[in-house]
């Protein structure tokens, strides 16, 4: 053989995989570099029989795909196993201690009992709907042998619960099920060590020191055993305050692990659960790497409301789903609020509130917003101001921040990877809109910042400390379709007006601050937009709103 692996080692490993003597004889010749025709002649069988024997060997080593690369993959597996076990061990016929250990481990997974390590997985004893998503995941993971599946979506959309329920449904298809949360952002090296130790419990494994060696060891373990590994809160290892999907410094090992698991042959599956999509997934996506975003589910929403004894009409459901975008956590909190404060009357709640965002949901949305880059936040403000789908052309026309078309597209793509915006083709062009809960949160945040800037303008009687009042027009014209009429968005202005009126009424009254704002706006009349941005226009709009 051209490979330096001892034949008795290959024979032992092959027997553990159930390779027959005839198949083993054939694979030895193939590993020696002999052609299919030469092997057929020596063995007195047909070329087809040779290929069939090799095919059985590849199947038993869980090597898929087509073409000559399968033999190279087999050689790689054998070499890795040999080098892993070689140090300090004797593979002569008398020295079989380590091989016996490997055999015992394999038999433990196959013949004793399948194992699960659920870590801090939440309880899903109560689970509603998601039949379509569960069916899709089972097809991808169990039938299609996907190497990686990503569950993506905003916090509160039900990703984690879906991942646990799916794992419980298919656990008997796997030798080992592992569920882990990365919320505490464990270092890649520590995380890999923890997983590797699971495969040798209760014996402590000889874990490689370097990160690449640990990844190789884990990949080999996932080849030997069919495993389902679920990583929740994956966004915790991604870098905040930059475009989505890039890794924190020192956490690039997670990317290396993902790439390796997506590119090599194995029958295990890694499921990522994240509010952000890692950038490498777009390049890796294909037959063995797929992504799923849980859909808006009226079925689950109804179950949540029925659990609280709430009944709703069809029109009320339409409004609820439109307002909360299918965010299950938000709908659960809404159901509790209706039950406790509105005597279980859904209509009263809808009439009394526009879009109710409870503090817990607001905190989750704040965490998501604070992870954005400053340029992403600027774009989110623009879309919130528009209060309707906005086109790329409109964004480019109004944005004063120095963004090239390329940078603008990168930012929109990043917002999409965060599941913050949706792209819609209205038949004439592609438009962008924020998720309903994001619209409400961003509008409230923008309104509060604008209020603070107006108060600072009154205090200083100048615009030196203005930012958003300069960079964002609070009343932009959105043209809907060809020949459509312009529509002025007033919601942000009304929000700012209401907050200022209440504040001024409690302090100095309206007259003095309005006079100051009027004078400041007048002083800006001879200034160009390059000098003061939208400051004069916005101040004029705010003054007009307050005087209404």
C-alpha cells in the first residue's frame, strides 16, 4: 500500500464497520492505487462487482457523494484514525488495547442505549403547531442527511422551542443528541473540549491541544457516530455593533468548525439557532446546508389565547397578527395582559392600544437594536419614519449619511440576516419594511431621541448638538407604485409633538420654547442642506404640529 497505515489497523477498523473479507480485499487493492479493471482481473470478477464492493465500504464509513473523491475521503479517515491512536500505542497483533477501547465505545452507542445530553434546554411539555416546520426539518436532517441547518428569526419567534421539540421527535434516529446554549459565549477551545469528552465518557479522552486538532477530533467523532448537535443563542459568539454575521475576536474557531462540518462527509447534523445568520452560511448553502425561518402561525397564537380562556373574531386575529408579526412571546404577553387588565375582552384591548410592547419584549428588542452597526440603525430609523415599505431609490434619495450604493446594499443585507427587515417585490420594484415590533420599538426610540434634541435646541438656542434632526427627515414622501400619490408620514411627528406638549405644559408653557424654535429655524433659512441637513425642515414641521 502507498499509505503508511498498517494493514492490521485497517483490518480492525474495517471489521468494526462491518466490512466483509471480500470487500476488505478489494479496498486494500484500491488503496494500493490499482485501477478498477486491474482489481477485477486479479479477483476474477467484473468491474461492476468491484465498484459495488467499494460502494458498500464507502457506505459503511458514511462516505457519500460521487466520483473518485470517495477513495481519498476513505484514506483521510483511516489516516486520521491511525495518527490519533498511534502515539504510545502498538498496533501489532498483540497490542490491541486502544482498538478494544474504540470497539467498546462504538458498541456502546450502537447496542446499549442511545444517549442524550440536553444541557439547559427548556421544557417543551406544552407545544403547539409547527407541523410544517417539523416535517421540513425531519426531511432535511433525517432523510436528506443535511450537515447543517440554521433556524433563524427574531427573539421570541419560537426558534428555541421548535429546536427542542424537533430533537425530541427524532432522537431515536441518532446515537447521540447534544443541546447547548452559547448564551455565555464559551471560548471555542473550551466548547470543543466539552463535546469531545462526551464521546469518551466516563473515560477522559486524550484531547488535542490546538484548536484545529480539536476540530479534527470532533469531526472524526461525528463521522463514527450519527449525532444531532443543537447550538442555541449562536448570536452570542458574533460581533455586536458591526454588520451582522462576523465573529467576535477570539471566536473565529466557531466559523472554522462550521465550515469543516459543512464541507466534509458525515451523517451527523449541526443545528444553529440564532437571531443572526453567520456570513459564511450564504456561501455554504446548498444540498447539505439549509436555513429555515419559522413562519407566522395563527394556529399557535389561537392555542396561546385559548389557554387563557380568550375568544377572538377573525378580524381581531388579523389585526393581532399584523401588529405583532407572529412573535409568539409578544402574543403570549398580550394574552396575559388581556386576561388580567381587559376582562378577557380582545376588542377592548385592540381599541385601547395601538401596539403594546411590554417591558420584557422592549428589552429584547433593545438588545437586538444595540447589536446593529450605526449605519444599520440610521437605515432602520428611515424605514420606521416612512411607516410603509420603502424602495432602495427612496432610501438613496433621502439618506444624508455618506453611504455608497455598495455599502447601502451591504447594510440592507445585514439587516436581513438579523431578521429585522423584509424584502417585498410589489411588482415594479423591491421594497423594504421593518418587522412590526421593530417598527414600534424604533419609532419610540427615535421619538425619545428627537424630543431630547429639541429640548437641547431650546436650551442652547442653536443646532450644534443636533444629530438625528439633521440626518433624518421626519416627514418624507413615499410614492406607492407608478403614478401613485405621495403620502406624508406623520406618526413620528405626532409622537414627538405629544411628548413635547406634555413636557412644556408641566414646565415653562408652549409660548417661550416655540418662539425659540421659530427663531432657530428662521436663522437656518439661508443655509444649504449640506450645512444643516434636515434641521430647518424638521423644526418647521415640529412647530406646526405643536401649534395645531
